[in-house]
């Protein structure tokens, strides 16, 4: 059983050929890689591709004992995410052959995205103060930056951020989210 | 950084507002790096980020639905038009009235209220019935002092279901003592053109 193992122990076991350790590493890292992918690629299918590509590279490195500091697995995975996203932006056709070969083995189950009560959210947004509602709508309609929203509302970027933070806190509370 | 964190423990949870900034790409490079280092070891904060992403997605859908009553800017309307939304806009003159309606395929409904805001510090938008009795107050709306107008999006959902009626919008300057001064009054004669329940 590898579930309770530290990252560093997983790294050592994978270098020794332990397939269970490989599976546990993939299970542990895949959701984190996917979140990184969602943030930077803004696409669920592309984020799923990123998971496979990163796991493939990490596994290859670990099997060949190329990670010199085993306790830095997370940093290694993050660095691989960053390099892979850069590569993905350069070329969307990369590594298709490798994915065709190994892709099926590198798709651990992902945590589901939480559902949202749309009507309750509408009530919560309508309950915001006018400035907060304007900032929320202008921000989320099209990923407005704070600078763009600030220009539209004749206020400072810092003020837009403060208003947005306050609105997000209030919305989460209204939606019943735990802090 | 420990690698034994699981869904039940996190010694330094990232605040949801910071996670939202991360999702919106609004953090500095160093703060973004710190957040990503943390997320790569902490599933608890990963779960919180999923909540934040769900909230952001819900807010985007809601913002694009046209169902909110909210003060917006020209930039917002331009983007809406560019993304293919049908924007129905009414701009009655100050002190005047206008006939208005909505069609089934309209996506956004906005009122453009021409006004001089140079002497107002706080501005309220009051919605009144045809007798002038206030029905709703949008307090301390965001305005540009140098702007020629206030743009208020009305709920398209509400407007499509609304019976034929008259509404009066009043822009009010409110001073520190709470005294009010009318900056402009605008009358909307709404005619329902979409079939619905009897009025």
C-alpha cells in the first residue's frame, strides 16, 4: 500500500520499479496538474491532455532516477507543468504518438467539479451592493482585468480588487461555502 | 513544504479571494508562484480552488444571461455586442419619455440615462411606478463624474415577462446629510410584445 507514503518514498520506489507507487503518484498528482492546466489553458480537454503529458514525463524521469532530490517531487511536477504548457502553446500537435501509446494508463479519476445552484447564485449577486455587482458582472463577463474595470468605473485598480474580494467573500458566504 | 497534506489538513490555507485572483490571473508573478507551489502539495486548497472555479463559471454564465439589474459601462456593452449578443438599448432624453419593448431574441436590455454628474458625489437610481411611488432603489451606483450618462442593465428575463406598464427612473444626487436632488427623470412606456399569461 502506497497511499500514506511521502512523496520522497514514492520517488524511491518508482525508481526501483514499483508499479503501485507509480499509480499512487499519478493518483496524487493528476488532480493538481489538472487544476494548473485549467488555470493556464482555460480548457478542460486541454487540461486533461496536460495531465497525461506531464505524468508521462514525470514517470519517465522517476523510472530513470533522474530526480536528484526526491523530496522535491511537487516542485518537479510544477516545473514540468510550466514547461509543458509552454510547449503546448508552441505546438498543439506534440507528443500525440506517445499519448496514443500510453494515454489510457495516465488518466486517473479526477475529483468532480462542484455543482452550483444557479438561482441561489443569482439571488446572492442581486443582494450585493451596486458597486460590487457592477465589478462582479464586468469582471466575470469576459475576464476583465482590474485595470479595465477600474477605467470603466472611474476608480483605482486597488479599489476594484478590494471590492471584488469583498464580493467574493460575500458570495461564498451567501452560497454556503465553507471558509 | 510537507508532502503529507491531505484533504483534511492544511496548515496555511489560501483565502478564497486570493484563489479567485489566481484564477483571474490577477496575482503578481511571485504570488502566483507561491500559490502554485502550495497547490501542488495541498489537496484541501485544490478543493477550494475547484469551488472558486465553479463560482467563477457560475458568475460568468449569470453575467452573460442578461438577467441581472446592474450598472455597467460602454466597454461592457461593446464586448457584449462583439460576442454576438443582441443588445436592446433605450435612451430617453432627460425629462422625457420613450416607448419600449423587448423581443424574444434580445439578450440584453439597457437604459442609457443622459445626465450631468459633475456636481454629484453619491448617486442613487430610483425606479418608480407611473404614479411616482418608488418601487426600488439602487443606492450609490458606480458612475463616472465625467461621463455623459448612466447605463443600467435591466433584467431581460423580467422584461420579457413583464406586462405593459410605465416605469419612471430617477437619478438622484445624495449629499452627506442624506438630502436628495433630482439629476434626471426618465419615463419608460413598456409594451409587452411577447405572448404570455393574461395581464
